[in-house]
């Protein structure tokens, strides 16, 4: 029987069968021996009340542990806290590298103008959502993007992830306005990942804090692969003078020309150069 893991707490899993039946079960010891652990989002075979097989994953992130993500939503508040775009750009590059489709969601637009941030991503091809709670359609747009897919919201504490999920589906009743510190240390030791199920068949995880999935994958991006992780750079027409151009200081570089002309946002290019220097240093 094929089932979807919708919740993982320690070594106990809540799985949902195609007919909607829900059961809790552990996983066979073999996984531990193989060094893999089932996680929310995994498609599994349940046998005798036990997870007996994990089907191949299309992707996975480590913290929080989630598999088979159709989209990872980076939730960013335009203020309080203001976004760190360099870190965001690193996460986005790793997403592209790991073949996880990202999206950007800007919140708290009642407090500040999102345009200075959002405009930098217009030509990336990443979907950009601007959530204004006075405009119901802006919330529905995010809801519609979750339909029938497995997604996760990620972003710093306090950016409004839980608020947005509650606005999307009033039945979820996720607690808001709490910092992870307030939850206490004990809470962190119980690793819990939940996929909420929406009316439109969407499944979405509300992940606390910015996930650190980046570090391990980040280390794998080779310098020559990095430009492809910035879609608007990969899309620049023409060729640089040197076939192995890293788009840093080389003459005849079409990427730097695109930055000069404004076709590529300066901040995006700066994030690229920082990553390139880090990748080359390895
Ligand atoms: N002004 C304003 N406040 C918001 C908005 N979204 C969330 N908040 C507030 O920001 C705080 C943190 O929200 P929360 O959803 O708990 O953030 P999370 O840590 O990312 O889940 C709460 O006090 C929310 O009421 C928004 O769009 N505008
Ligand atoms: Mg929250
Ligand atoms: Zn170049």
C-alpha cells in the first residue's frame, strides 16, 4: 500500500493512504542501518503496520527534513525583520541546484513598500507573491499555488509564515507571534515536521526559521555550475569572450554588461560574486 508521510515526530510517522485513511507507524530498522530516515513528504510502502519501503525522492532537504517538495516558498517580510537578500540569493541558488522550485512571498506590505525588494526578482523566473491582507486576491494567489502540491514555507521567525497559513486556511489555527525562544528548549529536542492538508489538496509545511539545508548542498556547487543557478544570468543572450568566463573581472563579459544595463539586478550579481569566490576557494 502506497502512502504519504504527513507527519514525523522522532521515529514515529503519520501516513496517509490514497483513500484518506491515516495511521501511525514506525519504520523498519533496515533504514537506520542504511543511514536513511523517512521524512514528511516521502511516498512509502506500509507493510504490517510498518514503513517497509521509501520510494525514490525527487529531492530532499535536511533541516527541516522534507522530501519531494514541489515548491519551497521563501517568506520575507519587507520590514521587522527586513530581508537579508544575500542569504536569500544563496538559498535560491541552492534550490535551483537541487531542482527544488522556489517562490518568494513578501509580507508586511502594509508597513513598507515591497517593490525595492521584489523588483530584483522580476526577471529570475521565480514566482513572486506580494501578500496584502487588505486584498483577498493576493492571499488566494498563494493558496492557488499550493493546490495539489507538496510545499513548504520557510523564512526567519516573525516574518509571518504562520499568519499566512492561517489566512489561507482558517481551520489550521497555527499559533502566531511566538518566537522559537519562547517555546523553550524542550520543544526543540522533539523534532516534528508536519504537512498540513489544504482543501485544494495542497500539502504545506510551516518550517521554523530559515532551514540550514543550504550548507551541505552549497559545498557541492562547482564554480562552473554556479551561473546556471542564477536563472536570469543563464538567460543572458550572447557569449562572453572567454569560454571559461566566471563573470568576475574578465573583459568582454556579457553578464557584467547585463548588470551595467540593469538587465540583471546589482544585488543579485553581488550575491553571485560572493558565492563564486567562496566556491573557487574550495
Ligand atoms: N503588520 C503586519 N504584521 C504581520 C503581517 N504578517 C504577520 N504579521 C505579524 O508578525 C508577527 C509574526 O507573525 P508569525 O506568523 O507568527 O510569523 P512566523 O514566525 O513567520 O510564523 C505576528 O505578530 C503577526 O501578527 C503583515 O502582513 N503585516
Ligand atoms: Mg510561525
Ligand atoms: Zn562573463
